[in-house]
């Protein structure tokens, strides 16, 4: 089913990104977390024919897109939420988002996404306007590489596996082309 998210909650992606930051000895600022989740949702949809990574919606706020439920719950501290295991492909995707965007500052990420049409169109309608998921998928599917925005296919890093002879081989998921 196309509309069934891969993860059960937004917390599953958020806590994994926070853990990646901690492993790199970095404090993940809340605004940066929201930008990374926004990009993860957008690029997942762009890479996997519109499938949702997590059941999350983003609203246009002054400084950039925010997931309001996560913001409300994590405003004071990290809540005690039991994470369910995720499949290796999804975990690899979240790792790829961290590898692609985690080294950027919150200012850089905010400036980048604030210049993208899904955010700007929602922001023009007023602060707190929901950014339509389909707008995210359409834009990030069609984006061509720029200095600040990679193409969807370049976000997911190849996985390293072993060939039948034991040699390391870089692999990516086979995705049939989309028929229009």
C-alpha cells in the first residue's frame, strides 16, 4: 500500500538521527532535527515512488519546516519511547540522510529548504500551513543537483555487501522506473 508509512512513528526516525549525532559527538539541535526529518520524508518519497517514511506532516514556520507533534513532545526533553526494530534498508536510508546532511549547520539546512517551493508555497499561505506531502515528493523527485540540493538518487548511499567470492561490492536497490 502506497500510503502506509515504513516507520510507525516520527520518533523512530528522530531518535535514530539523534543517536547518529551522539555517535559523532554532536548535539543535534531541535531545529536541525526538524530539517533532517523533513528532508528524510521528502527524499524517501522521491526515491521510493511516493511511499512515506513516517506518519509525519510538516508545517511552514518562520525558520523552516517543523513537525508539530514532535516539537510539542520533545520541547522539554527526550521522551521515553520504545523503538521497534526497523528493517535494514530503512536504517540504511536514515544513515544516508545523516551522512548527506548531518554535517551541515542548522542555518545552512534552514536556508536551503526555505528556498524550495514546497516550503515557500506553504509559507506564503501563512505560518503554520501544512506542507502537502505530494508537493515534497514532486519537487524532490524532479530536483536536479545544485550546490545545496542533491538529486534524489544521490542521497541514498550504496550498501557494501560481499560478492560470491567474498569481495566487497557496492549495491543499491533496484527500482523499476515509474510509468506515467
